[in-house]
C-alpha cells in the first residue's frame, strides 16, 4: 500500500478524453505544488459517434495528435456525453448490499427496457425520506458505447482507466475548483446539446438527479427555431427574438424539481452551470428569475493556465475527469 501511495505522489500529469456530443476533446494537465493546473496540451477533433466504430481517418488524426503531444502509452480518464446514459431514481425496501445490487440491476433492466447482456448497470445511494426504504440512482449505458469509446482511445495510443458520465465528471471539477460546493445545499446543472442534467448536492453528497431532454443546442444559438420532434423532450418555442424567455422551459422544470425535493427543508443557495451555454447571460438570469436563486457559470476556462485558450465552459467534463487523479493524489498524501 505504501508503494502504491508513493507512485501516486510522484504523478504530475493527468489526461482525459471527452466524447462530447459536439466534439472529441483531449486534455493533459499538470498540477503544481500550489495547486495550480497547467495545461500541457488541449485539442479538439470532430464529433465521434459512439454507436459505431471510429472511422479509420478519424483514428489516424486522433493518434497523430496524441503522438505529437507525447502522450502515447499514457493512462487517461474517459467521459461520455450524458445523453448516452439512461438515468432514473428508484426506491427499494431496506436490504443488504448484495440483494440491493441484484434488485437494482433487475429494476434497471425492466425500467429501461434493456437486455442484461447489452448494457452496463451502475447505481449510487441517495437519501430516502420513506421509513424502511432506500433510494438509488440507476444508470445504464450500452456496452457497445463503452467498447467503441475504449477501442477509439486505445487505437489512438492511450490506455483508458475509467469511463464516466460527463455531467458527473464536470461536477468533480467544479467541486475542486469552486469554493463552497461541498457545504450547504447546491444545485449543479450540466447542459449538453440534447440533454441537461440537474444534480442536487447537500454538504458534498448527491441528493437528487434529473435528466431533462431538449434541443439545447438550438436554444443556445440566436435566430434559430427548435425543430426537435422528440415527444419525451421539453417543448421549446421559436427563439428568433433572443429573449431570456427562451430558457424558461428548462428553468421551470428545474423549479419543479427543487420544489419536489426541497419541500420542508432549506432552499439551495445557488445554481452552478457547466456546458457550452453556461456563460449565456440570458440563461443565468432566467434561472435566477424563475427559481429565485443566484446562478453562475463554472467558468472552466479559468480552471487551468496554458498557451491554449479554452473556449467557453465546454471543457468542464474533461477537466473534471482529469482532476480525479489529483484528488487521488491528495487522498494518498492524507493517508
């Protein structure tokens, strides 16, 4: 164990590959003794669709970028767009961990209507107010997605060591780089082109998760009308006027979730938003106006220093995933 801790303390660089809905992002960061994150390299490539194998030409381009940065053979964390995960909350009678894990898998297969051989099921405990019962967050991701992501990363010369939901990874980064996210009641939202994920945190512990489908890429662009036909998504009005009301459907659904989960308790002190639209002033003002809570962007572009200028807050998931290594190093030193 001591040898393992020594290895961690010597590590200075962390790498993450983010298969986002709008691009493939790769970042390598180094952490100084004062906690500063310095980018060794950061690059973007066109979107990779994970329901199929990566095109040979795209693999060559990815591999060339990795080799050029001197990252070939290194371990990396992988994040996948949250819309590729199925997520829901379920309650169960109190039972031991082994029985609970089996029940969670069975419930996920039934609720998501998936074949057990085709998906990976994960679960996480959540607080439950009902006596004699427990609550779990259920997540399912197709094995095809995982295989295609890992094969693409390995073909580029990297060694994947973890795969995570992009929304959860962005939250990790925000917890490390934003003061106050580990105390009190905080609402965190990660917005992708096809899905927004709302996470309610209390004293650093996950309380509630809600995935809200919608055409958020269209909402983020001015002078554009949503053509989303998904009956399960939140309906959006035309956005030609560019007014703040174009974010009202997302804000109203957020308010409904907060009322449902914060009734009889304290109200969240702020909403922290990541993802490409998170720096949109109209979005932040709409969330504040509807929910009555100060709303701020994570500003992931300010989480690290380097020659490359990171755009907006689209790097939050990649930076959050890479920060897992630094979090592990800190834990090893504390031990």
